[in-house]
C-alpha cells in the first residue's frame, strides 16, 4: 500500500470552486489523491474541473460530507492547518515536522490534514478534532497563503518526506500500534459526557468548556484501541451502578 | 541585507495573467519580492492584480524586459526550472539542493530562478543561460505542475533554507506547563482504582494488569494539573452517585 493513499486532505466549507480544482491538481502532482470536501459552497462546478486540469479524477472521486466527523471517521491522526491554537491546548507544530509524522503514521493508519474555510480558517469546533495544528511557513508581514497554494506546499512537503522514507533501503517496520479512529473517539466522548451528565458532573453551564478540555486532553493522548476498550468498559460499569 | 532580496524569480513569456498574479502572491507569502517578467502576453492586467491579492506591490514593482539577458544581467548564479536538460551539458539538480545553493550565494550575490512558458517550458536559448537546471518534484504519472504552483513550491523551499541559515526561527519557549506531580498521579490512581472496584469493573483477578495498562496510558499523556482536577472531580461525582 502506498502511504500517500492513506493521507487525505479535508477541505472544509471551501467557498471558491477554483480553489477546489486547484487543490486537486496540487495534490495529484505530488502523488496525493484522497480529497474530501465538507459542505463546499459550489460543487461540482465547471470552474473546479477547469482548474483541476488533468486531475479531474481526484475531483470526481472526492468524498463529499455534511460534517467533519464523517470526513475524518476512519482517521487515527488528524492535523489542522492553523498558525494559532486560539488559546486551546493543542500543540502547534511546523509543517516539516507534521509531514514527517503523517508519513510515518500513514504506513498503517489513515491520516487527515484539515484546511479551514478560505477567509476564516478552522473553526474552534474543527480545531477540537485535531491532535496537532500545523503552522504553514509564511512571511510574517504577509501571510496570506491562498488555499490551493497551502495545499500545494503541504502536498510537496509530504511528497518530500515520503520519498525520503521510500529511499531507505531497510524500511523501519511500523509498530502497528492500532490507535482509535476518530469515529471511535466520537463514540467515547458521547458515552463519557452522558455518564458525566448522569452523575451531575457535567451540566448545561459547564458542558462546552468541559467538553473542550476533555477533547484536548484525550486528543493529546492518542488513545490505543485496547485502552479505548478499557475506558468504555469502565464507563459501562459506572452506568450500571449509578443510582436512579 | 535580507538574502531573499537577492533572489529574483524570472517568468518568461507567461501567457496567463492569472499565473503572474498568483506567482506574485506565492512569492510574497514566502518573503520573496523580486519578480521579473520577460515579454508577458498580458500585463498589466486586472486579472493578475486580483489574483495577487495583497501582493500587488510585487506586481507593481516587477521588472519588465524584452529579453532574458536583460532580466538576469546582474546575476552571478542562474538556475532554470526544468526536469530535463535535452541533451545539453547542464547539470540537473533537485529543488532542495538548488535552494540551498541559491540561499548560500544570495548572501553576497544576485541570483535568478527562471520559469519557462506555461506550455513549453524553457527554450534551449534560455537553458543555455543557466548554470543549473532544477527538477521540481512531481508524481511521474502526472507531473503537470501549474506555473504559480511551481513558483509556490520553489518559494517555500527557499524560505525553508533561508530560515535554516539565518536561524531566525525563534525557538519556542517551553510554556511551563504545570504537570501533575507523581504524588498527585498516585492519589489519582488510588481514587480511580477504588471507584473501579466499587462499580465491579476492577476485581482481584484483573487488578494488576488493568492497573498497569491504565498507568501506561496516563503516563504517556502527562496530565496537566487542571486536567487532573477535572478527572478527580468526575471520580468524586461518580462516588457520590453509585448505588449501595
């Protein structure tokens, strides 16, 4: 399996069709083909097809989603492009480091790189799904990287890292750590929050901030599958034993 | 003198105005400002200005030339983007190596990176002005790198090398994250195991292996103090609400 096939680019709420087409071309030229779109404003469109040029197959096979959780469901590593974490407890790393990590993980796992809406970037909700935020390099006096250009730079850096790994004569065996997927994480959070409500630890007032803190903590951890089973088992046991 | 100011991008016979604007933006976002155009088909144009976005100053100050020799006159190192040397005795190097050489030379010399016409690339005449040809990385099955995208990738690689040389990457100070002490962790584990016993999730038989797995998981996490407070609060709430 080609590692690059395990890396998906997820474009959220893209407003310009040209950027979608440009992104498809930018990806394919670097050997990346998995494009996922969340609520694109204008798709499919002739403009995107024109900009995609010979990469219209990437466009044609793009996954279209209503919400982020669906778009990243099978992924165990989710990164979001953003220069700032807006005070949230998410580590911000440089693109080069991020690409290295993504290529390493992609030997056996599904990986997502998330791009926010052109003007506003990632929402707080979107950031809360990310294990890391990725800072794209830019001139501090003019950091206005166009979306398709950001996709191009990220795709290039991924290809460079992929080539470096591929060149190693003896490839390090991946450790086959089976991390929990985003879908499993989502199920876990729902269970956890439900139990927290039942024991009156989580209330309407503190729900949002508590949920954010818990997501930040567990995303940092990158829970393995068997650990997830333990946590779910514990929550179920609590479920069975609470009063009322 | 900023080394990046000694590196000029020279676009020859560009036919699409959008590519000129896109290139200006792609350059500026990486801190490059010296754009030179040889016989652009359509310049100046509103389309280029629109695509340049906030980089219209790069566009406005671009040098316009009738021929290549004029465009590269002050340069001591000239590189051309092309995957093949068409049998000419010009060394072809990879972009990463080229960027390193250009940044090194730019400490005291003027350097040019040349981009050919969109469809046909560099002419033989143009190649003959080059000290090196630069191979842009690309998927061998689809190597159709758009001109502005090629400019973006080259500008990015130059910026990365410039940052490395100048060592201007401000090292992130460790943020003095107040992690939980070992004693606090021990208290947390005791509390957690006690609750797990009470809900019959932990029993004498599985206690040792479960404790080990949980310790491994939470140690990997390095819990912060405020997160510890949340977890302890949750456990206390469960305590209060269990039957018996």
